[in-house]
C-alpha cells in the first residue's frame, strides 16, 4: 500500500459518482468541470498531514471596477479564514485568473463532500463572473459600493464546505 492509496480511493469514488470510467488518469492531477468552472485536485503529503488540494478557476479580474472587486475578494478572504484548511482567493499571474483554493484533510475527505465543496466553489465562481462580488451596476453605469454577499452568507458558505 503506497502513501497516497487513500487519495486514489477518493479519486476512484469521485469518478464513480461522476460516471468517469478511467479514474487512474486523475491520480496525479485530477481536472474536473462543474457548472462551467474548471477544478484541479492534487494530493499533498506534508508534516501537517495528508490533504486534497482544491483549485477552482474563478475567472478573470473584471476590467471595470477592478479595485472594488479586489477589495471585495480581500474582505471575503478575511471572513473565510478559520485556520489551516481555510479557503482563500488568489491570483495566478501565469494565467491572469482568480483562483479559489482550499484543502481538505484526506482522513476527513469523502467523495460526496469534495464534490459538494466544488459545487459551492462553482456557485461562488458564477457570482464572481457575473459581478465581481461588487453591487450590481446601476443603469447609469455607476457601481453600487456594497458587496453582494454579506459576511454571514460568506461564512455560511465556507462552513458548508467542511473545511477544517
């Protein structure tokens, strides 16, 4: 039994639930698409324990109201932080895309839980792609200054993701 057999088992179960017949090709880097959002899962083995790393492609930074969108991302990061496995928004300079990244302890991970977590990430990605987490643009073109998702809503989203 290799050190990442539990990860392979998790990938096998995710593929079975997703009706994918060749899970072996996902062992090194598992790429999935959920609700038009690209995800990558990777195995991590560190001193802190084994984990499944989850990377969700949120999309590009908006061309308009970029500063407000970046501040909204930082505010959401503040509310989502709760410890080691907290999700975090980040910027990938190589792809010029915003990512939502997180990890789940392999010992606590289940196929259903990881798929539900990716679905909740996808829901956030679709919100981001729609309005950059800033208020809806008024007809005159001026953005509302209030973030769309309240702190309580964001906290409940991260709590439902079952991060540690």
